[in-house]
């Protein structure tokens, strides 16, 4: 055991904070365009960089830190669980994994859960499940999964293929066969794709969509579109897979994004917000498509006691602290604030849209200003936000954000915009 004095010393001296950007880049692969700040600590909706500068965090680790930073429940759960047991593998029963699965099943349309470590891995599981279902239940030899333009489903080979954005495919061919893209919120495109692929002996086995497209530009799904898709899926036996990785776990103001659309998927995936920032993913399905069996799918770390204890604590805290009501209220205030700014600078902004605490602000295509420009200006003023493409700003604060913090964010954003148009 490391003596507590050494732990304390290293916290105080913070030796890692002297690790410069140049040194960092010498050792870490260059896969991210990083902003030139290094984050050292966080509390609630605020984080501090190594220079001591304070930021209001409306990124929340890209929509993951459900309970913000250093939440007492996270601290207690993480430290209690690591003392008790953190990993044993799925060779054995893990009671807390069962408890988390039960909570998710009791609070969704699903009957069963599979645990993994990330959104991409959850979507991989959903894709594998849909293919197995297609072979075994639908007798489709060459199944196709329909996905949408501007979607985002992850960075593994299958999930970049599912992602309907060519920029994520570049350099990685050959891509995975078995995917076909349609424009989002366009029901005619779905109908003709199904007919065409049918003729081509590449029958559609599943339709995989986000209830609200996050990364692709914060675009909410339309109710009529999703309801018609549900009808088509019922008529033809096609599975509806919803990627709830970003919009799920309460971010939309309902626990699951699909609750905003009045439909239920056959399969859905969760990750980002599920562990409040601790890596965990889940793939859930209804009984009729539960076709996996021992040996057909697995994950070494998936569902370990550490991640599941934290996931369960996040879920229970959402309920106990009535966070869905907070998400709805703060979301309304945030959209009012963003709309006020958009109206004041109407040549710069064209639209504000979103659900709960996932909101986007679209920049005019005619202006040169990009989302990165505003993100940088906001960062200078002490507000962290994240782009969703070159022309959309995304606001995804922790679900515990207060009204005062929403107002503060709007003040900082307004200041940043004044700096930009000067
Ligand atoms: C972030 C995201 C993913 C990928 O999740 P990872 O944990 O990065 O693998 C998949 N789908 C959606 C909708 C996402 O927002």
C-alpha cells in the first residue's frame, strides 16, 4: 500500500501539471486537435486549468459528466467500490451488474442488458445482435442496416461505417459491408431504400438512428418520422435500433431520447452519461430480439463491479435528486437565453434547437465565423462549449447545472460574441 503521505505529497506538488504540451505531443498520438489548456481539477459545473483559471463547463466531458465534477455520490461510490472489489470478469456473477441491469430494464422499454465500456462498443453489440437476429429469425442471408446522413455512432470500423459522414471514413477503406445511408427525418427515403435493397437481395434487417443527432449538428428527430418508422418496422419485422449514447440518461429531459418521440425501439444503446464520466456502455433489447448466447458476444471489462456500481449510483441519483425536472427547467432557460442572443445577432445565428440539456445554436452559412471561433472566444472568457460540426455550437452541461450557472453561461457567451464581431 502506498503511504498516505506520498499520495498527499503528489497531490500537493502536482508534478504532472508541469508536463508541457510539447512533451505531451512527443508521447501521445496526434488524434485530437486539442485546445491549449490543461485541466487540473473540477467541482460541480466548474473546472480549473493548471494556471488556476476557472471555467464554467458546458461540455461536461462531451455529455458524460452527468453529476458534474467531484459529486459526493461519485466520490463515495468510487472509493467504496474500489476498496471492496473492482474487477473479476464475467466468468462469475457480479451482483451489482445485475442491479444496474434491473434498474435500466425497470426504467426503459427493454428487457435485457449487455454491458461494455463505450458507445462504439455498445453500438457494435447492437449491430451484431441485429445481424444474428436477421440470420436466425428473419432468414435474411445478406442483411443491411439503414443509418442516417450526419449520424454519429463511434470510431470502430463497424461504427464508422454506420456513421453517415464521409469525413470519418476517409483513409480507412475497405469499410464494413451491410450499411446503407438515408437522409435523416425523411420517411420517403426510408421507404424507397427498403424497396430497392429488397430487389437487390440486401434486405433491410434494422434501422439504426439517433433520437436526436448529437455530434452531427444537434438535430432532433421528428415525431411523425419516427412513428412511421415504427409502423414500417412492425409491418416488415425490421428492428429499430436507437443510439441513445449521447441523448439518453436524462439529457433530453426524459430518461431516454425515444420518450420524446412516442415510440419504443427494439434495441438501444447507452454510454456517455451512464457512468457520469466513468467508462461504461450498455446495449439493451426487448425479449423478442434477445438472440445472443454464451460465446456469441463478450467484453473482458464490460460490466465490472467498479463501472456498474458507479452506473447504478448515477441512475439512483438522477431519480433521488429529481434531475429530470432540473434538466427540463434549465433546458428551457438555456434555450430562452440562446434565442435572445440569436435574435440580437440575427445575422450571425440562424437557429437554436434541442431537447432538455442538449442544445445547439446554428451559425449562418453566409458568415465566415465558425463554431471553433466562438468556442475559442468563449473559452477565453471562461466558458467551455463544444462544436457539433463547423457551424453548430453544442451546449451539454452537467445535469445538475443551476439557473444561476445557465445565466452566467449566457453572459459569458454574449461577451465572447462581442469580442468576435469587434
Ligand atoms: C459519442 C457517441 C458515440 C461513441 O461513443 P464512444 O464512447 O466515444 O465510443 C456513439 N454514438 C453517439 C450518438 C455518440 O454521441
